[in-house]
């Protein structure tokens, strides 16, 4: 399917199913949000990386306009719907401050390998333990897939975008598995280094080595 959507480029990656809170302050995007909320229509968030609007993004719907400030700024709650690819950007629209795009929606497999997904979840929790942080996925492990945990796996913005472009859940799972396999030893070594540094200057009870 191909259609036209208003777009709100942002320096983030949004995934389908993700709930995202936004503070809207620019007049063009206040107009966009007000019109989309009034007509119950979605808008697109293409990712901006290195000052470039990328061709892939996520369609989102406005769940709620939580607060409107005296100067017209607003806080809104949104939810990601599906991934789109931009075919053409239309920068100037009649009577609109914002831009739009003609997009299509690639076929996207959302279900992959459950045992592999559980391994990924366990490894992410191991990563969080090493970093001394706690995250609530807000779903049972059995309901989690790659989109639900990708923001918690320590990916860079570029890596999050690469994952967004993968249109099969098995590909996304393999991407996360490879990333975690690479990053966990690095973080573990950093933690070991921190512990060794903390010991410097302290009295040590060490057993001698027989030669």
C-alpha cells in the first residue's frame, strides 16, 4: 500500500508498539499534531541521523494530548504502528506549516524464534546487572519481541536504525544476539577494571606463589 502522510522527523528511532511521550513546541508540529488528533489520523516519524532525514521511519498515532500550555506548546502520548519507507518527500503543502511524504509499508514479520528471544532477554538483563540499572519491560517474557527490548540493549542510534530496517523478526533477533555477544565482554572487562582501580592504595591480603 502507498499513501501520503504528514511527517515529523526526529533524531530518534521509534519502533512499532512503542509508546512515546513527546513535548511539541514548534508551530509547524503543533499544527500537525492538532490536525492528526482531530481527524484521528497517524503521522510519520522518520529518523534523523547525522543531520539527514532517513528513508525509513515509523507511523505513529496520537493516543492523548496530555497537556496544552498557555503558549500553545503541548505534551502528547503516541504509539508506534508500523514501519514505512519514504518514496518522495513533499516539503511544501498548501496551507500547511509541516511537510509530508508519499510512503509505502514493507511486509514485516513480527514473530521469530521464542527460545532465541528468551536468550536475548536474559543477556540484556545480564547487561543491565553489569551496568547497575533496572528496566521494566512492562510485558511478560513470553510476550516480548525484538522491538520491545531494542532500546534496552545498548545500541547506538545508527544501530537502532539498522534494526528498524530489518523486516523479519529472526533477522532482528540475530542482530541483537550479535550485538550483545560483542558488548557484554567489553562491559564486563570495564567492571573488572573499575574493581581493580578501586583496590589501588588499599592493603591487600595476597597469597604468595611457590616457585
